C-alpha cells in the first residue's frame, strides 16, 4: 500500500455560533509523527473529533484529504474504512458487546472484499497484541470499556489501533491521566506501528509522552490555529517556558503578522 | 343480530345475545354475564391519563359477530410439555404428556371447565367485570380461553405452552384464562399472543388470573406479537399464598395500541414476586404498560424491572407501583424502569411510584428515559461500524441484562428474535 498523506488545509470549523478552528493547515505523511501541543481550550480535541467526522461540528471552510480523497463528505465509518483512526480522550463505555466481538466486527467492517477474518486468525492476533501491551487477556471478554479504569481505557484504545492497523492515527490526549508505566506501554504500541505506511498525529497537553514517542514535527496550537511549528526541540522549549509564553508571545506575534 | 355494532346496541340486545350464546352455561356463569351485560352501557371506556382512547372509535366495533371458526392444526408440542392451541380464543388442540394427566394436571378450554368449583370460586376474583366498559364486555361475552390447574406437590416442574392466535376478520375477542398452581408445585407457562398479518381492526381483550397456593411457584412468560391493526387490552393478575412465588416475564412487541398490566397480590407472609417487562415500539405504536406489586402481608418481596426501546414515532408509558400496606413488616419492594429512544420523534414516559404505609420495610425505585448516547454512536462508527450497526449494538447492550435474565430459555430466544426484527424494521 502506498504511503498515506493526510492534508488539512485552511480548515475552518465551528460549533453552533462559536468558531473553533480558524484556518488550520497541517500535512501528515506516512513515516511521520506529528505532535500538536497547546493550552487547554484551544481546540485540540475539537480538531481530532472533527477530522474523524463527529456530526456536531460544522465545517465553514477549507478541506481535509486523505490520499487526495475528500474526507469531509464522508461519515465517520467511511473515514475509518479509508484508514483513519482516532484514539479518543474519553472513550465511551459500551455495554453488551465484548471488546473481542466488537473488534472482530470492526475488522470485518473494514475488509473491502466482504470476507470475514477467521475466528482463529483473529484470536491469535488479539492474543499477540494483548500480550505485547501487557493486557490481561480477560479484558477481551469484558464489555467494551465498561467499568475500565482511565488507564485501561487508554490501553484499550491502543489495542484497537494495533488490531485495526490504520494508515493515519490521531491520538487525542492518550497520555492524560496515565502513570509512567502506562505511558511507556502506550508509547510502545505507537512506536510499533512506525513505518512508511503509518503516520500519526499526537495531540497532547504535556511534554512527557514525547520522551517515549519521538515526534518528527511539533506544532503549537493556540486559539484554533497553529501558531508555530518546528522539530522536537520546540517541545522542550515549550516545556521550559510554559504555555504563558505561547499565549503572550506567539499568539501576539501571529496576530500582528 | 349477528352483525350489530356496539354503539347501536341496547341493554336488551346485549342480554339477548348473552342468552343466545351462553344460555347453556351453569347458572352462576350466566348470571354473571347478564349482570356484566347490564353494566356495559353505563360504564366508560378505560380512562388512561396518557393514552386517550376517544379517537380510536372503539364503539364502532362489530361486537356481535361470532368469531370465525378455527382453521389451523397444531404442531407437535415440545417433549415433556403440555400445550394448548387457540384460534380466536377457541381451543384447537391440547397436547398433554401422559405423566402429567395421570397426576391430575388439567389443561383445557375454560368454557368447558365451568362445572369445576375452582373456576366458580376464582374466576373474576382478581380481575373484576366492573372496572370499565371493556371489563364489562369481557364479563358478558368472553369465550374460550384456558383453564390450567396443577394439583399440589407435583414432583417435577410442569411446563405449559399457550399458543393463542387471532385470524383475519376476528373483530373483537374477549378471552379469560385461569391458572391455579397447587401448594408446593412449580409451573412454567409460556404464552404466545399473535395474529394473522392482514388482520382487520381487532379489539383484543385478554384477562389472565393466576392463583399460586402456599409454597407454589409460577413462572409466567408471555410474548405479544400481534399485527398493527390490533388494539390490545391485556390484563394479568396473580394472588400469592404463603411463601408462594410468581415470576413475570413479559415481552411486548406488537399491536398498534396496547394497554397492558400485570399485578401481584402478595397476600400471605413470605410471598415473592419478580417482574421483567421488555418492550419495543416502532412506527406509530402506542404502548401503555403498568406493573403493580401489592404487599398485603409481612416479609413479602417484589422486584420489578422494565426496559423499553422506542423508535420512529412510537410512544410508551410505563407506570410502576409498589404498595406496602401497614403491617407488612420486613417487606422489600423495588422497581426500576429505563427507556431508550432511538429518534427525536419517539416518546417514552417512565412513572415509578411507591406507596408505603409501614416503617419497617425496604423500598426503592429508579426510572430513566433518554436518547441514544450520540458519543457512543460516534465512538463505534469511528471504528468502521455503520450507524445502524452501532445503534444495534447499543440497543443490545441496553436490553441484554434484562432479556438474558429471563428464566424461560425458549422465551428468551424469541424475545431476542423479536428485538432483532424490530431493530432492523
């Protein structure tokens, strides 16, 4: 499969009357890991959900293309079948369907030829990935996220990502609320997919996860747009100077520009 | 007189119809019918706060038409089961394992059992004929129905299946059923109510009374899948002796209008009842359910659970009542009602209530009605599942805890099938 390219171009989006994204441009290619950092309330989660097609957001301008195909006209399930994945900040608890049955249904839904994965092939793959993520095998037979701790839910998101093998994964604050050991496991999962067929957008408030998943590009987002982009060193600078620096200096300079 | 419409009938018409059709019955039964016939014109249609009946034009029913004669033949009953088939309330076939008839189990047409003193004693005891116009019509004109009596201390579980079917052109059907479970016996009853698909507008009145004697246990399950042209008034009530148990499992899926209730009278200490109702409304269905538990004696327990799903423009009301009388010390009454709405046009009300006149008791209720969690739909679709599939999974998860708890396995599977059909419809 060819190297994926997700192109977000001059994206404008609002919820009801509130403008959230104000002309955001970002291109993510296979083999690249991008980190988007920014203070709370700046539109990071909205960006993630909007890319996946959450119906509450209204696009008012710009485009999102995956391998040249317009994503904005697609429903979330179509986007998923095109290879987009979103690890959510607050995954829903779904009663009545086990993690294993859900994953099998999701894998089958993405198969283009309409065939189903055999139970054995699925189970082997699931066992292997759960082992890799240090997950207790009994999670597979529990209802999806129901009664899971915050850390268990995040690990479950990574499990789903490894099973579904997306081409572009957006990880929305996958690190928030996790202890160091859990961050290491989550990072191991992301790093295992790294390669020309996989690109990733890591949305985070904290610098910590970037010690384990090394980004190729770091972007700072303020007030619905990217105000500064750079290499990994930008995250370190941000860590040192704090978000106040972003708000005052960077936001101002862009407004003047 | 064979084609008269209800609103053109006089009291004399009704009484002569009763005489013509039921004149051969024992005196006590005929007298009851005549007194019900006298009451019909003086009583109102049922008054339901959230279910107006006025526009339904119930008084336009062709009441005097004799129900069509049965045409079906029965299939073989499951191994070990007693089974009774009814068409338009008339018994088509009864199959009874020899082992059960040798022990004195009776399963037959209720009209054929009027000579039995138990029928005279219990029939109409829990569901009277003076509550409203339908109750009076049923009292005057009921026919067929089922009489099941299980003697005391039968050593194995007695399994009974009732298959009740209304054919096209039935018009109005009034059924009564009486179930008596003797002391320390255990009966499971599975009742299936269905109609032909193309049935014309039909008033279906179904009254079932259940007597559970000391130490007895009845597991009563029912699934209703009538055509949308049916307007059903389905009443069920049970009376429980010392340490008796009555478990209700009710699956309601069909009929354009259904008014359905089930009531447990915990008459003696140690009696226990549980009730599970699963309902699913679609199209323009209107469903009005209530469940009631009356604690008349100490140390009685009740647990009522209802879960429903409403889609399209369907409308449901679920009213739960748990009443603990003064003196019913150490009683425990609980209820929980939850409804899930799949569309903006669907509407569901859950109305729980507790009436407690005794201090030394435990009582609790909970109710909720809400739309499908859109965040959950987004989550599932973001993994590649289509929106209908995501909703199906959510409905499954919502109903699973109650359906999977149904004690009658064959009924459980049929309820799941009915849910599946309604989701995809």
